[in-house]
């Protein structure tokens, strides 16, 4: 009996030391990550494809210079990218012609493509000038998360929109996200109300995010998917519900808009690249 009790005490002491060590390691790593911003440094170099001269690289900490930035991560998108860019830039140009205060940029992030994605991207930068279309080259494939992060950290917009290179979502739908952000800003921060708000406040200063959703298409998708995919999807939805609450029904839609303040908080703290 004494031997068993001694073994129990030894195991308890060992487990306690292990738990304390693990807790200390977690605390240390949390503090290290909080004050380690090396992942934000090493900015990419923008090059004007017409003059071949370097262009000053903006940072997310800088004040906004454009109204909206569209960040498009691209990996081997040589064939789908031209159509998506044509639609996107036609929409942006038409809107700029109607509203002289509207300014934009499209940031294409080539995530180490091995096809002609880089050539396509630079062709559009030449056609629309580096003032409106910029290309970031990651060199090797890092993952979509890193491509979006780089684009966000080096954009100039008050509003920053991420969208996929396949053109799956109509670019004009950005107005739905934009309007929702303005509604929240007006409701919670009295933005746009000259009598109640700070006249120097800009939409870029208010941390708000708006996510596109395809949840309304779920019923149609359920009918065409295999039963096990639907089972896994429902399980994933349950995890999201428990972790994030009931307000988010579609986490995977690649159409998300952030104010500059929101992007600054989020993308300077992201570590995962995929």
C-alpha cells in the first residue's frame, strides 16, 4: 500500500511540474508573440512596370490614400484572372467616373505561381498604371492566408476588400458590404452625423468588418452534395456556432471587407499562412 501511495505522489508531482511548465511556456510564447512584429516587417518592393522604377511601399499603419483597396490573392490563375480583373476594373472605373471623390486600387498578390499569373498581373498594371493596379510577388508559395495578409498590410484604402481571383462573386456586390459598414458606423459611432460625431473621424478609423455569405444557397448545395460532406459541413457549423456565436453563417466565403482600423488590428497579428 505504501508503495502505491508513493507512486501516486510521484505521478502527481510529475503531472504538476509538467502542467506548470506547459503553462509557463504558453505565457512566455504569448508575450513573445505580442511584442514580436518581425513578421510584419520586410515590406515588398513595388515596381512601376512602365518606368521600371521602385514605388514607395505603403504600410497599414500609414493614413489611407485611397477610398477602397481590392486585394486579390492569386496562385496559378493565368486563365481565370484576366476575366475577373476586366470585370473588376470596369466596375471601378465606371464608379470613379460617376463619383469624382471615389478612388481605388487593385492589389494582386502572386503567391508563387508557376504559370503566367505574374505576366497577366503586370499586363494589367501597365494598362491601368501602378497608381491603380499594383502587384506583390511572394516569390514562393506561402498560402492564401499569407497572400491576403501581405496585400492587406501594404494597401492604401480606407476600406479593404479581399476577393478571389476566380470571379465567383460579382464585384458590384462590394456595395452591399460597404453599405453595411456605413450603417454600423452611423449607428454605433454616429459617423456622418455632423451634429453628433467628430468631424475629423473617417470611416477608416472605425474598426468594422463585413463578411459576404452564401448561406442562402445552402439548401440548393445540400441537394447536390454527398451525405458525408453534408454531415461534415453541419459539424463544422456547430463548431463555428460554439466558438463565434450565431451571427456568422459562412466562414469560407472569400469576399470580406474591413475598415483600415479593423485590418490593422487583425492582419498585424495573424501568424498562420494557410
